[in-house]
């Protein structure tokens, strides 16, 4: 059985950044496992620009951003195996994988970094009524077809969900000559970034229909059109508001789900809110020596934040391999309070925080002029006012080590609304 | 001139074809769709009913019990998934218990073994997720579950191997008497046959009316279903029914042979024989009624919803026989529930009827066994390695949710009666059947189909019929 200090499951941006960081910390025995036939993950199909503004202070396309990391992986001589699917991870960190070259094999690792990314929520999971014809795709599948396979799946398009991939694909399909009739969003706000709404919809005159949804799909074999209706405040369609949009393509951008089937085989504890592993400040999961980063942990808006997070996972995994003492003391829970959906991490070993700890979270709705507050046992540790907080933008605060001194009770992150 | 033409390549038509494959006959199966298993067979509860529900003395009773007895052996011969998981029929009110006792009596009369009424607590001991409202249950240990796609494909492939021809993407437009047989007119030319078998599902009444003036009506009864992720599949082990009504066996909760959880169906008589759309109200009804039987169903784990049309005959029983005004024409119509369970027995019975018309001479070359597509994920590491050594395509996992390899997909496309559509690949291999619903694997599957058929990626269809002839080996 091959043995490695560190096995990184996934060769996308998270896995590459984590592996590079671990290598730079002195971990030499590393293996990156990637199911696709190249490194880079989903970035390879994201041929639009806008990547790297934080990391490299320049604007790159997805493949360019990925290449910066894959070049570094090669430069550092970090071994990676492509076309390799991991089938199982045991709690003892034995990893079963399969590939054309090596067949089915089990390898053993001292530490594992989970970096499998996420998947899109499909039509069936959304429960949209109607027929099941050809022409209904998740936005990412359509993106792959257009950008990697060179085929445009349709000419008249409706997009359900205003997630970033949906917005990007609205522009992409338009540039390919298709007519995008509307982007339909169930919520009263978009789940995509503001800049994507401006650059992908507004610039092309594509209407964004907030508080609307698709209520029926027509066409038994091939998509003929969809009915769109307004929804009330409980997101229930309002009878009489149906409008028919003829189309041959319906793209779905209705949420991303961290892909943790392998984490489950290992017995990693998952958060019911994010769908990703519950981690502490070192991004270590409920299983010692198993770390998680990137979209498998929680869905990010920007790859730059994935990279930053993954570096921390890599450094901590390297520390674990070197025999870093287990986290000292007892952890405190980090929990979401009013207006906050979740926090990553969800527990904190205050004594092992070096300079400061990142707390990342999303809000539950749109808050204008509100404040983020962090408290523990009635004591306020942190407060930051913001112009606007929206669910589509992940928030990131850093709690300095000195703030955490003497914290023994649970930490709560919440939103305080502005007084009227 | 064929000895027998079978119209319809669903579970009934394919079961008939498989039986006919035992004899020295020339047989052809016709279907308007580009694949077998495209109608009622592809969207139902996938249950092998024990046979306690049908009224004693009916064809349904006899053929169900016989079919369910044949199923275990058949599943081994033809290599398809079948599991004897047992069933519970629930009642929620002590006053309904006599109804369950009546079912138990019927079961005994129909020859079903082991059927008995148990208390609510006994039922909950067997199936802890049952709700507290369950007052009593009928326990039927011989009930089972099956994969209807695999079963039908297996029957068809075995029939093909034994010399039965298949003409898919071929729509019957008329049937006329000619000499001592029939001319079946289709959109791809006329086909002559001595005997015609009508296994046309919801369209059986239209086919029947082409040759006979005796009345027959087939009403499509719409049934909506929800399929949940494998994570939810372990919620129940048995198939959990509610006490049946005249509209059917009610909403059930059952594991599938592949480990998903299936809920449904609704029952709604409609006019449109093509209306397989799901509805908001239908799916709400499934949720509400399933929750009466089983607690804690994680509806959020839904991965898809679908609708099937049961072919409900006007007599209340299966309509199998020769109309008085149409000799050599055999109806196998009105095959609603328990049609899937009965299919092997319907095959035998129709074969007997054919034997009353022409002599059935056993074919010594008949091969009873068929090997299915290997399921890579189910193999041991040694077996997986052997397979990959022989064909490296088995080392590439294309469908990550269901762990389906390129080797399996290639086999599904390359084998006789192979898949020509995405849905065809899905039914044969489960690629695209998992939680991401083909999001990741469909570009690769499309490419593999396009390569085989020699067409462009955009020309590959999800389902339905190609305008030009592309179905290779059929």
C-alpha cells in the first residue's frame, strides 16, 4: 500500500493551494488526486475574467488563475494523479481510488485535505413541476458544453436562479448569439454578485425578475417553453400571474451543494446548514488529521477567498504531520445569531490561534446600515458597521488573538439592525 | 412474413418476446420509441406485488402470484436486480382492521404465502420509522422490489439473443387482415404477420380498434412520484403501502433495489396519453400522504420527480385474449398494477394462447441466461483491477454520483439493442441517475453516444426518436 504524509482530494483551486502551502511548510510526501484529466477543477470552464483581483491584484480568466497554481504545483514537484476518482475515505485515512493507469488501489495518508468542491442543485431537487424534456441544464453543465465542448445548447433561453454561474451564462449565451429572455429569481434579491448583475444582465438588457419562479415546463421530448409566475412573501406562486416564455433551453442556477459524499464515508461530521464539514480554527474536521477547504467546506463567491482559506488548511495539515500538539484547552462553540446563517469555523480553540482567526459567514437577508457583532458571555468582542450586507456575499472578519484572551464561553456572531 | 409481431416493447411485450424466443418462430417486436421500456414500464412503483390485493379468480390474481413466484429465478437467469424485501399495508384506524383481514383472506385464496395481520406495535418493531398513528398492518413477506428498466432490457436482450427481431422508432399506423394473418402498417413500411400481439400499453385500445369492433377503453391514470437520495434509502426496509382504494394501492414508501427512497404514486384519470408531466399539487399530495405512513421523511433529499401513466382497462382486470371478431390477434391490454409483477406470467400466458393458434416447436438453441452490464461499483477491488486490465475504460469513472465507469457506458451503447439516448444510457447503467442528475456526466456521455452514432454532440437526444435511422444493431 502506498503511503503519503498528505493526500489532497481534489486538484481544483482549493486542493492546489493547500498542497502548495503544505509543501512550502516542508511536507514532501504529498499526493493530489484529481478526477478530471487536468488540474484546475471548475476554473477550467470559467473562461470569463474577474479572477485573482485579491490574490494577484490583476484580472485573470479562470484557466489563467488555475494555471498560476498548477505551474507552481509542477515547479515544486508536487505529485498529482489525474483521471483518478476517489471512491472511499476511511476514518483511518485509507483512501480507495481508481484510475485507468493504476486500477483500483488503496493508499494511506497521515493527513487528508478534503477539496472536492461542490455540485449544482438539479431540476429534480427543485421540484419544478412539468415535463422532463431535453433542454433543461444546470448552468454549469451548459457552461461546460459551451466553453469546453464548443457546442451551444440552445437559441432561446430562460434562466432560473440568479446565482453567479447563471448570470455569467446569461452573458455567455448572449455572446454566442442566443436570446436570453429572462433571469428568474425566487427570492426578492439576487443570489449573485452585484458586479455580475451589472456586467452580465444590465449591460445586455436581460431582465432580472425577482420574486418569480418557473411553475411549469412544457414539451415532452424537447423543451418548448416555461411558465413563470410571481411568488408571494412565502415564495408560493400567485395564481393568475403566470406568463409563458417560449424557449428551447432552461438553465438552472439555484444553488451549490458542497460535495461531501466522501467526507461521509469517512464519518466526518457535517453542518446541516452549509452541507460542509464542521471545522475548528485550523480547518480540521471532526476527524483528527482530516482538513477541509474551499467549496467542499462552504460555498464561496470568489476563488481568491478559496485560495486564502486553502493555504491555511495546507499550513495546518503540515503542522499536524510534523506532530503539532493537539489543540490545547477546550474549544468554544462559534454559533450564528440573528441574521447569520452559519459560521466557519463552528468551534474555536482560542489558545491555538496565532495572530487572529478568520470567521466567515453569510447573512440570512439584506441588511442596510447594520452591524456585525461578536459576543461571548455577554462581552462584545468585535463590532463592524457596514453599508449593506447581502446573502450573496460571504463576509469575513478576523478576530485578533488578544480579543480572544480569556474567552471561555460560546461565541455568537449576529447582525444588529440599524435603529430606525 | 413473421409468425408473430408484438406491438409494444414495454415489460409486457418484452416478456412475451422472451417466452416466444424459446420456440422455432420468427418474431418481431415493434415500438414507436427509440428504446424499449419507454412507456408505463419506465415510471411505476417497481414493486413485485405478493398478490393479496387482486380479486380471487381474476387474471390479475393468477398472473400476479405466478409472476412473483417466477421473479427470483428469472432475475438470476437474466441478471437483473430483484430483492424480496416484504411489504406492509397500513391502516390508521382500528375500524379498518377488517379490511386488512379481508386482504389477508384474499391473499390466502390467491395462494400467497405468509400474509398476516399484525398490530401497530408489531409493525413498528419491523419498521421503526412508521408513524404512531399506524393501528395495524398486513404483513406480506413475499413482496419484492425490482428494477423495471433492467428487467425489461434483460427480457428484450435475451429475446434478441434467441432470434427475436426488434424494430424500434417504428410507429404502427394501421392493421389490416391479409390472407391468414395481418399487415401491420408502420411509418417505416408494412410488416406481415400470422399473429399480432397487442402490448401497446396506454395505446392498446387504439391498436385494438384497428382490428376489432369489440369495445375497449384504456384510461391513462396519472401517478406522480418523488425519488429521494440514497441517503434516505435506509429509512424503511419494507415496501410500505396504505390500505388500497378503488383508485389503486395508494401512496407507498419504498426503498428501491438501488437504495433510493421512492414515494408515490398519486392516482388521477386523465385523457391525454402523453401527459407525463408532474404537478405542484400532485407532489404535495405525495408528501402529505407519505407522511401519514412514515415519519421523518427527508423531503429535502429529493433528487427527482416523475410521472407514470398506468394503462387502466375498462373491465377492472387485465384484458388478455383473442377478440371474437379478430382471430390471430391477441390483446395483452389493461396491464395496470400488478402488471410489472405479472409480466413473466403474462409472457407465459400469451405464449399459451399463441400455442393454440400455431404449433410451438421448442428451439434447442434457446439460451435462458443473459449477462447484464457489469456494475463496477459492486465488484471487489480484485475484480475491478482485472476488469481495468482487460479494458482501461473501466478505470475512468464518468458518473461520480453512482460510480459508473466509461466501460459500462460503452457497453450500454455497444451491446445489441444498445442505448442511443442519454435516458437510454441512464436506464442501463444508472449514469445520471444520482444526486446531481447528470450535471457532471452528461457532457461525457453525450460525447460517447455521438462517437458511436457518428453524429454531432448537439444531435444527441435525451430521449425520443431520431429523425434519421441511427439505432444500429436493432
